[in-house]
């Protein structure tokens, strides 16, 4: 369970560093849990250390994990303005995810398209 928390934190950090996270953290957790445990399992989260480790070892991650990271980053980029507009007060990746999901009818078409592509790829 601790590893899933670390994966969720990493997902939030990766996605929020490129802007926002919606449905992406759970997809990242599923795709990357084993990879991150094997590559960065000894890294204590905090201060961006886990994110830095994953970036440094990106090529060592499985193709599924790499795809999940790229998809999460694409959603973050596409939804950056929407998060600022609707969810600026969200303090965590989970809060931003919940907030954005509650505003999906109002977000930009680019954000909707990016989220739809990630959701379609996760089925």
C-alpha cells in the first residue's frame, strides 16, 4: 500500500509539474508501480527526489510505464489553463483530479480531448 501512495505522489508530481492531473495518477500507478519500485525503490519521496529518479531512469522503465507518463504529461499540458481557472486552490494531485472532473463540462476542448485519449488508452 505504501508503494501505491508513492506512485500516486509521483504521478501527481509528474503531472502537476507539467500542470494538472486527472485520472492520470491511477493509470500511472498501475503502469509504473513495479518499475518505480525496482528502479527508485530506495528513494524517499519529498523535494522532487522521486520525480528526479524517474526522470533519470526513464529509459529503464517499461514501455507501458513510459506511455503512461507521456499521456499524463500531455493531459497536464492540455489542461494547464483549465486547472488554473477552475482548480487553482487545489493543494494536491488528488484534489486537482477531483476538481477537474467536476468541471469537465466547462473545460477547454483541448483538455477534454486529451483526457478522452488517456481514458480510451486505459481501457
